[in-house]
C-alpha cells in the first residue's frame, strides 16, 4: 500500500505479572493500519487480540509490562503523557468494547453518558445540543424510541441495545481509528447488518480506519479488506480476506476455518474443532506454539520457532509455519451452497 | 391441566415434558423524569407457551431485545413473571416457596449472557465454580477437585483455578460460566448466548462438550443464541421470537428449510456466510421500517409494520400460534407453504421487496 499508515505497531510485547508467574499475552506483534481500511483480527480465544487493542488505547492495568512501539498519526503513543493520551482516546481513537458493561457506567443514564462523551472533547457544545445529539446517535444505531430510551439506565437495555449504545458513544466524535472488539457479539443478524452498515457509513464519512476484532468469520468475510490471524500471543497469518479464506498457508488458520458450523448444511455430524487445548500463556511450548495440536508438525517444529514469513514479493500474504509452501491446498468454500 | 391441553402446547411431542410453559408474561415498568414515575411498561415477554421434552434442545432465536434473556430468567424466577404458568417436571415453579425454589435451582441452571457481570470479581475461579456445590452440601476439598475436572472439561487448565475473573479473556470467562452451571448436575440448563464470545474452534469444542454432557447426564437445554448456524447445529427444535412472542416453532431442519413465517424468512436471509465471495454476492431481504418499541407493540400481528405480505386484517386481528403443518407452529394469517419463497409471494402480490447485497447495493425486485 502506498499511503502512510495511520497506525503502526512494531514488536509489541505485553506480559502480566500474576501469582502463578508471568503471563505472555502478546509476543512481538507488528502490523500497520491504513486510513479508511478495515483490518479484521481473528484467532483463538485468549490469543491476545483484546490486549493488543487495549495496549493501543493505553488502557491496560498497571500490572502489564509493555515493550515495542505504537505510532499513531506520527506520534509515539507509548511515550505520551496520560493527559495527552486522554485527549486522543475517544476523540482520535475510539474503542467499542467486548463487554458493554465495562464501558457503561451503571449509575448514569445512557443519555447522560453520551452527552458527557461529546462534551468532554467539545466543552463548547451546550448541554442541550449534546443531549439532542445523543438522541440522534441512538437513532443512528437503531434504538427504537430514542427520545424515551435516552433516559434509561444501562441495566434497562437488552444486551444488544447496550452494545449499540456503546457504538453510539464510540462514533460520537468521529474518530480516525475505530477499534471494535466483538462489536456484534450480542446482536442478532438483522441488527448486526444494520450496525455494521452504521459503522461503515461512519467510516466512509470520516475516512476512518477500523480494526475489527471478532470471532464471526461470516462478518469478516463481508466487511474486511485484510485479515490477521492470532494464536498464542503471536501473528500466525496475515493477508487479503480472499487469500486467507481461499488460499490459507497456515495450519492454525485452516483448522479454524474447518471448525465453522455451516448454516446451510443439515448437520447431525459432529463439529471438527482443532484437537487439544490452546497453549498456556505462562508456559508457551518451545518451537512453534501450535506444534502440540498441528497435524503437519515435524521435528523442526519443536526445535525452531518459525518466523512470520512473506509468501509473495510484496509481503501482502505472510504465514508463520516452517511448511507454509508445502501445506496441502485449502479453501473455505461453502460447498453445500453449490450443491 | 389435562393431557389434551398439554399436547397442544407448541413443541409438545407426546413424551412427558421437562418444562411446560403457558402464557408466560413479563412486563418491566418504564420510569422517567426526576421522580422516576412509571410512564408505561416494556412487554418483554408477552404470552409465551411451549413445551420442552427430556434430553431435548430447544433453540431460541430472534432480534436483539425481543425478550430471549427475559424468558430464560423468568423461567427460573431470577426475575418474577407478571403472569403465566411454568411447570418443571409437572411441579409449579411460579408458585413455589423461596426455600423450594432454592432446591429447584439445583436442577434448573442458567449460563448468563454477560459472563463478566455474572462472576464474582473477588473470588478465584475454582471457588466460583465450586461455590454452588458447597451451597448444596459438598465438602470443600471434594468441591475443589470437581472444579478442576470441570475446568479441564471446558478446555481451561487447572492452573487457571487460582486466578480471578478479570485475568481471563472474554471467551475464557464464558467457559467459566458454563463450568459453574454444570457443577451441580442440573437437569435443565438455560444457556444464554453460551458460545458467542468464543472463537469457532473453541466454540466447536464447547458445542461438542454440551452434546456429550447432554447424553451423559440426560440434560435438557434451552439454547438462546443469535447465531443461526450454531442454533441449527445444536438444536432439535427451534423457536423464533419477535417482540416478546414466539412466532414460529418447528423441528430444526423444517424451520431452516421450509419456514412458514415471513419474519423467519427474512431472518434466515440475513445470516452471514464465512465465504467472502458468497457473502458479498448474497442477497438479503431488507425489512422496511424500524423495530417497533416493545413498550408499545403494534396491534394485530406484531410483525405487520414490517411485513412485506401483510393484508388489512393483519393490522387488527392477532394471528394465533397455530400448527400449520404437523409439529410446525407459526403465527401468521398468510403462512408460507413448504416450497414457497417470501420473494415469490411478494411478487405474486404485485408488491416490491428490497434486496441488499454488498457488491451491488440495494435493489428492488
Ligand atoms: N489483567 C490481566 N492479568 C493477567 N492476565 C491477563 C490479563 N488480561 C488478559 N490476560 C491474559 O492475556 C491473554 C490474552 O487475553 P486477551 O483478552 O487479549 O485475549 P483475546 O484474544 O481477546 O481472547 P477472547 O477472544 O477470548 O476475547 C489471556 O491468556 C488472558 O488470560
Ligand atoms: N431490568 C429491566 N428493566 C427494564 N427493562 C428491561 C430490563 N431487562 C430487559 N428489559 C427490556 O426488555 C426487553 C427484552 O430484553 P431482553 O434482555 O430479554 O432481550 P434479548 O432478547 O435477550 O436481547 P439481546 O439479544 O440483545 O440480549 C428489552 O426491550 C429490554 O430493554
Ligand atoms: S511450524 Fe510446524 S507446528 Fe508450527 S504450524 Fe507449521 S507445521 Fe505446524
Ligand atoms: Mg477479547
Ligand atoms: Mg439477551
């Protein structure tokens, strides 16, 4: 890509001190996000997706040890003062959290919180204007009767409504980068389609980039330009959406794609998850961290950790596997739809 | 209730049901202003009836806010129903005393939608899981051993037992909730979005696990989820809810392949598929109008404000949830036939329907 990246993460490593030892949550992760693009981050539960996002927002607890660099719009986020960072949070970078209750305060009405989110960055906006804008935002994200609902407390909303309230809060200040961590987990398909449409429109209008963290591979298939696959705190594969779904060159990605329950198929057969358990973030296996579960593993996988290697001259498609080139072809085509 | 009445509950199969629900209603007050005066009520669950057989899985799907969680919570009386009847193995749950209710909860468990809010942040995970066991009389040491086995069963390592909820990822927390609910060997488990925060591989593991546990312990599941692929996989039967009511209930494959209710048709057309080319060329039926407020549900058929095939009487007459085909219930005056598509019916009526597709945008057919 020729544009300057909006966000550039280099060698990000995050660990936590716990009673049981050091938890290696993120392990040398590097990637770029360009203006206007949608990058999806998928992968194992516990693989460090949320921690990467929280590090970018500088929202990790003090127990986190962070190294590497995070450059946003030419500024090194990790060296900003707390005050400078607060100005960027919610104004230039906004986050939609996986767990809506962590972002919504139970003792204030939804409307109060939305108005506050606007006025904290724009103190010149009057209370009345901010409250009108809150109603408008609730309407944008598809809350029925926003004028009444704006007076509700978060616990009076359903799970999906809370998530939409949080999206409204995130887009309130038209950020340059939207980090959405499982933004549609609690939403049914019709509202999901609406909410994604809302986020895309907001993105189009402002040229914002989006990092979309999700387990929903159907959603990714529809909206992401690029996909990044994480496993055990590391990037395992990255490429264009079509490349990852149709021409994956990584055993973990392939296993993930095979686990998807298919909607159109009559399914009495059991699902085929990747065998075994995810690695412990405390004792990562030597060599390739996927080795204990990998059907292609050989001796070298135990001895040497594979690097994330480019598979084409431009480096658009990269995979972390000693045998990336030799793996059998794989394609996640929903065959039953054809037949 | 007589045997014949029982058999007429949607979902009844003739086998003795674990759960029989008749006309269940839950209204929440809406308060506004400084005085928090009641200005109306949210009709979260509004006349739901169904039966759930032993070792059966009934999937519940429907739009966000349609009342799925409220239904699950009212069944277990975690919130008090406004009216209606719930029988668990023939025993009246709504009228049960609070001490009897505590006993019943050992057999009726719930896995909560919001895993973080439902786990005590000050307790290590092994205590969270073993707590319900200890409440029901197991000694501490034995309870901890069982907790470790359960952690293993849901794909977490026993070393995780000493850690606190905030130290876990979203998907890990969800599995802790499942382990906790299974600790007391319940008979019925209400699973509220139990796999929504899991990656597809762990999700497949948990779904297989739920199926194994069901077989081993003869469990019945009420499985609430918005992911229609997951619901199709795990359920024997599926109920579709709209604005607090069940609008369709049928065997899994029948519901997905030959839906009768126009709402189910549009819902199924919106399911994303994990294939970029197909997903971008797929055609979705776009419903007109907003989701009506559950505080002020439409008259007649609640779906009439968005239904592309509605007629005049839909505005005034409430369609009953009726058996349109054997074992297949739907509440629509103009239910679609087994081989009929919604788009075709709309065209036959000489009307237009909006179809969306991410490559070509919205078109009219
Ligand atoms: N505050 C913390 N203290 C200790 N460990 C933590 C903390 N926060 C996260 N972790 C650990 O770091 C790892 C990465 O967690 P993260 O939340 O980034 O996972 P994730 O990829 O977002 O998973 P999910 O898909 O389940 O949300 C996990 O092993 C988790 O247990
Ligand atoms: N404690 C409460 N007080 C007032 N209203 C409530 C309360 N809990 C839920 N509601 C309302 O009841 C309706 C149904 O909510 P419920 O949580 O049952 O929906 P749901 O189908 O589970 O939705 P989702 O898929 O988003 O989780 C919503 O309109 C919601 O705002
Ligand atoms: S390096 Fe070896 S263990 Fe790792 S993914 Fe490749 S084949 Fe599997
Ligand atoms: Mg996460
Ligand atoms: Mg819910």
